[in-house]
C-alpha cells in the first residue's frame, strides 16, 4: 500500500526533502511576475497551473494575490486534477504535520516545536509512513484531533469572518448536494471540530472530497460580485478577508467526514513555529 502527501509552501521553511512519501510544493504562476520556488534547499513540485482554471473569477486582482488567496486549495486542486496512482492521498501546509509516533500520548491535541531543519527531518520518515498505513487499514481518513468550542461551529466562524461567504457556503451545500441537507445542523448544533485541514485519505475519498469542495467554491465565485470575490476591506476582526476559501475548506473537510459517516482516526497535530 502506498501514500503520497503534499505540503503546500509559500515561503522558505525547513522540510525533509529526503522523504519518499511527502513532497514540498508551491503554486507557481504563469504571468510575467510569477511565483518562484521558495528556496533552493530541495525539490519543490510546482502545482500552480491547474488552479488557473479559476483565475478569471479573480480578474480584479493580480495573479500573486489570486495564488495567495487559494493557498492550500491550489495543492488540493492539483491533486484532484492529477491524482497520483497511490492508495492514500494527503495534504497539509508547510508547518503542519500529523504526529505519527508510537510513543507519544495520543490524546494531546497539538504540539509546538521550533522550526529547525533538525525537527523537520523528524517527519516524513519511513517509520511514520508505516504507522500511517497501519492506521489506514481500518480508517478512511487520518487527521488531527478535534477540539471542543464554547459555541457552535457556525457561531465560531461568524465571530471573526464576513457572513456573506458563510451563507453562500451553506447555500451551495444545500443546492449542490441534496443528501447533505439533513446534516447541515452539524454547523449550528455541533461544537466539535478539527481545524487545520491536515489529512491523509483513501484515494477515492479524497477525489470525492476535493471535487465537492471546488464545486462549492466555484458556486460561491459565480454568485459573488467582482469586488466580493477578492475582498480587501476589513469589515470584521479578520485582517485578510480574502482568505475565506481556506477558512471554508477548513470547515468543509470535517463536515464531509461527518456527513458521509467516514471512519476516521485522529492523532496529535505538530506545528513548527
């Protein structure tokens, strides 16, 4: 059985380039002032071209801003359009890792470690690959631990984010996926969620998840005014409102797992900082 996990980078950061199952990637542009690899410390996979399919929705801003707004979603769309021939597909961002360790207390939700090359090389090892495959023998999804919020998932989102995108997000789920309508209460009557969008899934599960996510996002973009597709004016406590695709994706992933009754195994999340 095989795994391939992509880690999305937008700047130089320590990484284990010797891993045979984790790849560092970045969203390189196609316009004159395109993004380049973050550094020359190792090989980065350029995953930027497929996401250009949605560039026209962001015609009001630069390619650089568009790629920043897409973030990890650029990697997820690349993997959807170029799904590797492996049994399990994973995605994360440059500083986040699933803790695949036989010795650490599994109930710890999150662990912080200094962002050194030495620490980065503790991840993506062959032993961790074997542990992940053991977990995935009995699970559809391997992801990080959930947290309990003092209020609902929806209320937590609306504390800091513009309500427009949340409403369009729920409407898109309702209209595009009738089978999910009965589960929409998860957002308003549930306070348990795992954030960070760090996961490994069965290949077929990933393909369905990513396809549904981008159908939702495109529905939002189609129904937004041009100024709302890439908002720059701060109207809430969120300083970068253009990051909404990632924030919505962060909530769709655990909802997708719940609504499809997928078997998940959760482990601690490590953040290098």
